[in-house]
């Protein structure tokens, strides 16, 4: 058969354009197409790896596509069993387990304790933490997690998360996640954390526009095989012993004196906490103030660690106790339950032994909260 | 090479392919330009310029040796020299445009001086009478250079002696040299045996540095290539479709399948980390498929681009993983390389051994083993590649003896359905044998490869 190459080329181009247009119109949830929980086991925590370690940790960050992140997680593995009391943990890198293997994170340690809820169901804990201290990000995770029918939410954060220290994460938001974020903000009348982001243009929704996301999703699927083969989902580094010296400074972010407390308090994203309780309805949300490294070295009389001056952190703790009680929100303050030697590279990152200690400290409280 | 680079090459092929008069010289200019453009950046940055220049210098020097006087006449040569010098100077002058098209562009006077010295030397050499010793010296010179570059100990010692390495080490990559060396050796040897046709400088260089096949083959033969070059086939509509199809299939194989499989291909780290033999098998198969799709993808791209230029390059792969035995596998895997070795190593060795009245099995054993070891060492002179060669040499010998034995006992060929079953079993065994061989190829030490080999069969190491 004689073939005219020009016609072939034109037809191919037309097909390509049509495919792109259809892709943009129907916006297929490609993130949900996953090898996880089917060909390979689901991950025990969300996919995440620093860009420079992607090849070593066999993992890639896909937070911008929460569909893909959830589809790769073990929580998406079938229906919730009838005898399971489901607890999801949300929070920052401390909860994700930056200094731990996936089987040594806080949620894994809680699972190891084999707790039984008040109603006799076995408690199973799911790690839905994700590095970055920004509780609005946690709210988006919670919104997606609702379909997995959690019975309880353990929400661990620290003052950094509450003041949105890592709110730059929104710069990494793309596509659907921007739309989700804006929708959640509007629904719960929240401050606009995504004001500088615009929803996708039509072109950005085409195959060409989404090529980076598609590549990331494919990479995540391929790494699923290495996850199954090795059990490795993170390149663990070794850190030098902690240098217990602090600057003689009482600054917290851009606040320089205790007199600025009212302005600092205004930064607290309390509307996000309210929204979470509204969003989750009957599901109990237990907020936990994360343990921090408490220094005993030079200048420790003015600072707890490199993150927090004492004045700001003390006021924060006092305020949160009051605000949570006032709103009748369950709240646990675990700020000082972990000894210095169990912190790794950052004042909220724990070694596995620290995760174990925290799990043991949390367990009795969690059991109590599991009762009506 | 990135998709972008391949796209640029395709565009260039399209343009150059449309040139009528002066096509040879236009192709030469494009090839010279691309060997500079494709050369990766080096730790010693100026090498990005000098390595392609040395490639050209070596090629011109070999041409001076192999070309008969009638084609060396200045009247026939000057246009090619002008194109080469002009393109090199244009590459170097790009520094004044403030562009970063090329990784390195030395000072102009240095380049002019280097070119002047080189052409003076070439002119002097051209005047010398052709003695057989020159050909042998050139052959061995290229072989020694090849050995030096492919031996990590020699190369690293040399680089470390002239450069203080950073923690990333000294990056040294001479793009296309492995293939250029084979083409040069082929022409030198064929000139010795007087089988090489007379090639003008433009024809010779177009053969050696032909840009579609410069980086990853196939390794064509000069006499075949030059026929196509001299008589370019006008592309019919059907040819365009075939060239385009081949090109796009190559792109898909390389940049979609191979690059995705690369993420899960077996390596040193995984050899330690993988928890079960089943997964090691899986990752090893992924490596096998990746290396096939990567290499055959590049070949498809090269063949497609060359076709657009009106030149038919030889095939390099013919469904090797569907072959029922190892001999057939090697007849369909990197075929142009195996043809080269058959012509210039296996056949001469076999002929030489036959004169010594040795038993046939011993001749086969020696010839196959040594050929495969040399093919292994072509990838790099390390123990790993040595043992990879041994693995395949032994495999070929055992398969050869087995076939001989089984055929001597079969009175009639098996019925078709039985032959089909035998072929499928053969395919399975061949694929697994080849895949296991990759352990020596990909892992950094033969000992580690051996450990993994034992793990694959359930041994606790």
C-alpha cells in the first residue's frame, strides 16, 4: 500500500493535538493508576526524597499529586477491615520519619505496641506525615484522607508548623492541588495561603503541560518495584553528634522581643485547626505538640534550640493549652518527653529509639481518646 | 544524548539530506560540527574541544596513510580541508557570540597554531613513501591508545597526575572514540590487504565521523558506506515513512522504555539491598531489557537519521532475545561489532590455529573464548569485562559442542511442533544465560557478581 508521508505526519499531529485537548478536558486522574497495593506492597509513608538522593532512596516527592501519593500508600490497600480502629498520623518531617526507616517511624512503633481500642477493635496507625512544617498542608492531606474512614487523627505539629514556617511549600503546588487548596480555603473561609498561585491554564492541563507530573508519576511507579525488592524508601544519612551551642539571640523568625508576642500570636493558623475539626466531623482529632530538642549548652538559658527562643516557645505552649481547652479540642503537650540524645539532625527529628519513646508516651493517651 | 540533541540531529539530517550539489561537503561540515557539539563537558574543560580535534586529526592521519596518491592530490582535497578548518574555526569563534553551544572553546591563536602544526605534519607525512611498517605502526598505535583509554588504572593515574581530583573524581569521556577506533582499524587493515577502495578525504571522514552513527554505531564498512555516499538513494514516499517510523520507534525505545527500566536496573547497591532472589531475577531481567532497548533504540535512531540522509546503515540488532541459542544471539546482537571481530580477530585466529594441526574442538574453544574476551575488554579493560567475555566464550563453546553432539544423533529433523517447543525452551535458556552474564558486566567486581549468581540460585552468601 502506498503511503503519503506528509499525510501520515499531518494525521499524527492532528491525533496528538486531539489527545492533548481531550486530556485537558477530561483531566484523567492518572495519579490513581498505580502499581502499589497490587503488583507491589503499598508504601508505609508518603513518597518523599530530597532531589539529590532520589537515586539512593528509590523514592520521589509527589506531594503535588496527592492522588498518586495516596494511591502508593498502604492505606489505599482495599476496604477498611471491620475489626480495625484506624488512626492516621499527620504532621511534618518528624512524623514522616526523616531519620528513620519506614518500619521505625512513630506510626510503625505505635503499630508494634499492638494496641486495642476501647471498643475492642485493633488499632492500626497510618503514617500520613510529610516533610515541611505547615499545617495547611496537613489539612489538605486530611481532606484526601477522609475517604479512608479514619476513626482518629493524631496531628503532631510544633510552633513552626502553626506559624507556617515552611509555607513556601505552596510554591511546589501544581495543578489539581492548587485547585484543591483554593477550594478548601474558600469552603472553610481560611486565610489565602495560595494567593500567588493561579489555577492551571488550559495548556497546562494538556499532556504537554502535565509532562513533568506524568514523568514523576511513572518514576514513582518504577520505584515501587525497588521499594518491594529492598524495603528502602529513603536514603538515611549519618549525622555527626549534636553541637549543643546556640546563638545568644531571642529571635523567632522576624520577631525580636517578647513584646511582639501579640503579632506572633496573630501568625498562628488557628483557622486551619478549626477547619480540620469541622472537616473531619465525628472523627476525633487529637493534636499533639511535638517533642523538641531541649538544649543544655551555651545560651540555653535564652533558647531551647536553634528554632525556638524560650520566651516565644513558652508563650506558645501556654497559649495552645488555653486555646485548645477553650475550644474543647483534644490536645497533648509532649514537648519535653524525649531526651537530647534521641534527636538526629534537627530539633524535631527523632532517631528510631526516640520514636519508640514517643510511641510509648502517646499510647496510653491514645487509648483513652479511643473511648467515647 | 537528550531528546533535544536527537531532535537537533534529526533537523540537521533533514536539511543536509535535501542538499544536492556539495552534499558530501555539507555532510562533512555537519559531522565535524556535531562531534564538537555532542562531546560532553570534561573536568579539564578544554578537553571538550581537543578530544574531537584529536578524533579528526587521527582520522586525517589515517586517511593520509590509506589513500592512494591519486585521491590525495591537493586539487581533490582542498575543499574538504577548507570545510574541516572552517568548521573548527567556526566552533571556536562561537566564543565571541557569548553563546555556550560548545563546552569549551580555546583561544583562537592556539587553535590556529595547532591546526597549522597538524597540517604541516600531515603534509610532511603525505610526502613519505608508504612502507608496510607505517600501517602496522598506525594499527598498533590506535590499539595502544585504545588500551590506555580503556584501562581505568592507566587513565586514572594519568588524569590524577595532571589534575587534582575533586571528590566527584575526574570526568573523562571521549565521545565516539570506541567506534572511531574500529573504523580506523578496519580501513588500515583493509588497506594492508588491499581491499579498501580509494576514498577521498571527504568520503573517508564522512565514513569515520558520520554524525548519525558517531556516538553509538552501527559500525559500517567503508566500501559499503561509500557506495551509498556516492550514489545517494532518492527518498521515495515509502522511504520517508520507513525512516520516520524507525526514528520514532528508536526514540520511544530509548527515552521511554530504556530510561524507565534504567530506574530499576540491577547495580552494585541493589546487589546488597535486595531481599529475595525472586527480586534479583526481576531486576536482572529489567537490566537485560534496558540495555537492549537503550542500545537498539540508539541504533534505530541512527538508521532512521541516516535514511533521511539517503544512506542505509547496516542493521545492528535482529530480535536477539528471541533467538533459541547463544550463537544465534550473537549473530543478532550488536551485529556490526561481531562482524568486525569475526573479520579481524576470529577468522584470522581460526586460520592461524588450523595451520597448527590442532584438534577442531580446541581450535573452536580457543577462537571463541579469545574473541569473546577481547569483545569484553573492548568495553573496558577490567576483570569484570574479562569474566563477562569468559562467560560468553564458554557458553558459545558449550552450545557449539552440544549442537554438534545432538545433530550427530538426530537422523531426521524434529517435527514442527516439537521444534517450536525446543525453540521456546532454547529462547528461555539463552535469555537467562545472557542475563546472568550481565552480572559481570554491570557489577563492579567479579566476586560480587559471583556472590549474586549464587544468591540467585538460593545460596546464602
